[in-house]
């Protein structure tokens, strides 16, 4: 199990910058997946959900691997 308090306390400025970039990429992926699914299937919400949950699941799995 990961200790979120320890992870946040040990983060450097570079770590916070990387975290901010990853958050922006995550938001962009959610938006783009929604646009892509709206263009192809007319259902924006399904693509946005995929764009939101897939990176989130990868992130949580990465935390458990620490």
C-alpha cells in the first residue's frame, strides 16, 4: 500500500512540475477522447469516460508499485 502523505512530503519542485504536466495531459486526454468519440459515434460521454478512467487506473496501479 502507498503512503500518500509520505509521497507528497518527499516531492521536490521538479516533482510538482511533473505532477502539474501529468494533470494537464490527463485533462487533455479526457477532452480529446470525448471529441474523438463524438465525431465517430455521436456519443461524447463514453469517450470522455475512457479518457478519464484509463489514465486514472494506470496512475493508481503505479502508486501501488512504489
